[in-house]
C-alpha cells in the first residue's frame, strides 16, 4: 500500500473517531441535562418566549407540537425530543459552523462560541508548541547523555532532573519559578522575567511600551514576527518562558526516562558491537546506529505527550494568568456552556489524532521494517 | 611460540575476568596464541571455553563487566592493551575485522546494507581514497584491455591515475567511487545483483545473504587479520556449506590472516592451516591441522577426535567427553581439565602445566609431555 492510501484510510478512521467522540459527549450533555441547557447557547437576551420556543423547535430540541415555552421549560412529555433525533440536528448546526453564543460571563452578550474559542485557541497552541519544543530539545539530549554515561555523574544528574520533573506538581513548580525569577532575581528594580500575562511589560529583559499589532494568527509571537514588530514578538516570547518551562517539566522527565532506557537497551544490541568493531567513531555509533533505533519508542509516545501538553495548559494558564482557551474551557464547564466544552474537546481530540497519524508516518520513515 | 615478526597477531598470557553477581568468572586463564601472516588458524573448543572472549579481547570490545587482568595482545607489532582507545579504534578500522555469529542481530535493522558498508570507508577518507581509486582503475583497466572503454571513461582513467599520486579526492567523487567499490565487494562475496543488494535493508535478506554482507563489511577494509567467530553456526546446513566455500575462495584472494573460531572440527579440517584447541580459558594444544588429526597429544584433544568416527564424514559437536565444562567462578586447580582427564596424575591439580613443544611445531599444555 502506498503512503497516501494509508494516510487516506487513517484520515477516514480519524473522522470515525471524532464522530464517536462527539456522539459520546453529546449523550453525556443532552441525555442528563434538562433540554433548556441545549437551547441556552442560542438564546439572545432580547428574545421573548415565543421566539425562544420557535428557536427550540428550529434547533430540534422541542417538538413541533410543543404548546408553549413554559411547557418546554417544565419538561412536558409532549415537548421532548429523543436524544438521537436531537443529535442529527445539532450535527447539522455545528458542521455548518453554527455553535451558537457562548455563555461565558466574561465574553459579553451575543459573543459567538467559535469567535471566542478561536481567538483564544492560538495562544494555547503557542504555549503547547513551545512546551513540545522544550520537551524535545531537553528530553532527548538528556536521555542520550544519561544512557551514554550510564551510572556516572551526568547520568545521576539527569536522573534527578527527570525524576524530579516527573513527580513535581506543575502548579507548585510554576509558583517556585515565579518567586525565583520575578521576586528574587531583580535587575534595576525589575524582576528578571514578567510575573503574569501574555505580554511582558514589567521586566528587566523586556521592552517597555510596545504597540500591540493586529492579530493575524492569534499567536502573539507569530503576529509580532509577521507584522515586523519584533519588540512585541520578543516581549511575548519572554512572557512565555516561565509558562512553557513549567508546562514541559513533566513531559521532559517522561521523555528523558524513555530515551534513556531505550538507548540503554539499544546500546546492548549486537549491531552496536558490529558498528564498533567496524572502527566507526563513537559519535557515529551513538547518533547513527543507536539513536535512530532508540527514538522509535520515544516517537510512539509523542501522541501521548501532545495530549498531555494540551491538557496541562489549563493549570499553566491559571498560574500565569494567561488568556488561553484551556482556562476558558474550565470556566465554560462551570457555566454549563456545553457547546464551548464540546468544541474544546473535539478540537483537542482532533489535534491528538492528527499527531498520532504524523507519529505513525514518522515511525514508518524511521523503521523500514514497518509496512502500511 | 616466540613473538616473531612473521606473526600478524600474538596473544600472550591473556587473562580476562568477568565481574558478576555470582562472583568472578575467570574466563581466560593465560591464553597464548599466534596467527602467522597469511595463515588460517582454527580456534576450536566447546561452547563456553572462551573463544568469543578471546576474539572480543583482541578487538578491544569486551563488555563493561570484563577486566583484562594481564597479558599482551600484539597486532602488527603494537600491544593493543597499552594503546589508547582511539588507536584501538583505528586498528579496528584498518588492521582487523570481525565477522560475528548471528547475521540477523548484528546488522542494524534501520540502515541499508550499502550505507552500513559505505560508512566504514567514510570514516577515514584519506586512508580509503587509494583503495577506492585503485578499485575503479582496475575496472577501467580491464575495460581498456577489452577495448570497451568509452571516451568519458578514458578521461576518467587519466584523471584517476593522476589522483592516485596526489591522493586527494572531493567528497562527492569519493562517495561515487566508494559506492562502486562497495558494490564490487558485494559481488565479490557472491551476492546476486549487488547493485540492488546495496539498497536493501537487512530484514529483506536471507540468513546466508546477511552473512555475506557482514563478510563484505570486513573485506572492504582490506584487514590484515580477519576474525570469524562461528560464522556458520546460525545458518542452515546447505547455507553453511556455501559460506565455507566462499571463505575458502576468499582465503586465496585476499592477503589477510584468518582466525577462524568454530566448534566444528570438520570445518577446521577443511580450511585451516593450523589449529589451536581451547579448553576452559586455556589453549591446550596447537599444531598443523594434519599433525593434530594424526597425532593428538592432549587428552582433551584425543577425546574430541575420538568422538568423531571419521573426521571427513561427520560434523562433530564437541560434547562427547565425560563430565562437563567446569564452572569458571571456581575453576579446578592446576590443569583445568584434570577432573575430566583419563590420564590425570598427582601433579595435575597442583599447578598449571606450561606450553611445551612436544614435536616440531606441535605445542601442548600437559604434564604428560614434560614441564
Ligand atoms: N558478559 C559476560 N559476563 C559474564 N561471563 C561471561 C560473559 N561473557 C562470557 N562469559 C563467560 O566467559 C566464558 C567464555 O565464554 P565465550 O567466550 O562466549 O565462550 P565460547 O567459547 O562459546 O565463545 C563462559 O564461561 C561465559 O560464561
Ligand atoms: Mg562464542
């Protein structure tokens, strides 16, 4: 089978996964909550009861024969539509992009769910991507050094770092970093790094009074670069340092341990002995012969780590007071904004399935024995 | 058994221990061995007698829990045990090559056969430039003799001849010639369609083909010493015969000395010039092959040979001597063979017998012959 055929098959399968997930989520929200919750995202403040009833009927939440909005609100049998029938209506709506209005109190009246979601999502993606980059840039080399200096000082240090990273609660580590880099490390009366927010305004290494450029991608660092406003890009980057470090410590710990153990395993293999017997340099033996094989198990957990990073942003956004979609979704749960939560879950799920697809393709590229 | 200069390799009193949880495994107990230039020396012994450990000691590739307690390993006049790591690596690249037992696990699964050969040449371009240039020139000269040289090839020939004097080659040019040379070597080890083999992954090859590629990896370096550790053991009987045939062919073509490790006396009888018999970490007897089969002196060797009714007909597995291989954590005192020896007498457990030349060129480590 060709690679693209395999990709197409996997993409169809991905559609199936997302469909199943949406069905499951839908049942959890509609099957157990009163039908008025399903209506809530679509109501605007000035609607009267007749309009609300018409809306409920057009959304497929109330039957056509439902007498009044009061009857609907009181769950009268004649007004109730079975959950499966509601699902097809809902699916039609959301597939055409109609996710209704968000119920978030901070969003203001008649703010569209999608508008709020996608204005905050890029920020979260930026944070997660930075976390992923840090994880890879630190986790892999640390794992290699640990394995090649097995039971020597670098290994001990790396093991302490990875075990620590793996077991320290992120929010606590975040506050420790804040105390160190904002309160203690001060230069000229300013903290070395900014304490909170998406833009570094009051810190020793950031620019003062930068102009905020027009949002293009929604990810501040990118926007700054695109608009040529490098001061803004830098300040946004500086503001991301502590959050990204905090976000990635757990995954760095996990990846280091995986790379270390698989590297140790690979270094024991016969083909490493042959590579050495051929007179190759140590560097070639490690990076060409061992690393490629040792990365295979690490690549397989990349999907898992992505899920972990996207899940982890919620806490980070709270600790560092960042305008991302993770914290917003938490608030959405509190106000029963079910459409917002569903959008969040589905987009996150989409990212994870796409990562897994990428992982499978990379895996096949790394290991010629894999056939699609 | 003096370290005369006609020896490519001399191993003297080599002692190797392994540190294990159960205790110290005294795997090599003063191994004496020499390989003359151009000869094939067979090293035989039961499984566990220390053949592989000897080979790995020579290569400087003992595992981390091993410790060389004493001795010398002199390759081409240099004592490898006192050399720096970098020097030993260079020796592995240029002077010796090892072919291992199981061709599946010793090839890197994610790299093509070709790249696993090319990387050897690319490790030291300066050293291998004359080799790859000469190989290409040989081809071109052959074509010239046959009169099939194209104009482009004639120009290439002239420029390569000039190059041979200067010995410098651009990176891309080197790579092109190295590839051609590697493909030629794959042909030399009788792999079908060497061009295609070059791009294959190990898992796409049969056991015999893999063993041939491993041999190619050794040949490509033109080693002075080739160590072959049970290279036919993991293969089917028919494939074994093919690989042995190849080895016999190559033996005459290349000017490498070969240390052929095996537990199969039939193999020894077929291709070796001399043979060393190993028992529990000692070389107990060394002689010309014909001499050893005719006149085995050591009781252990006699037992081995007696176990094979006719050496040319039966492949003898070396297991038919009474008793079993000793535990090397608590090895027997004196001669390590004495508990199993039918001719043991009171002197045997007391001290280790010296290696004596009992007949011309026939050495034995046994008190029956003096010492
Ligand atoms: N890595 C190791 N750790 C401990 N003991 C070992 C190790 N490798 C080999 N030995 C011991 O060294 C002795 C010789 O082994 P080896 O050279 O592999 O025998 P063979 O003659 O079959 O090649 C055996 O007793 C074996 O148990
Ligand atoms: Mg062995």
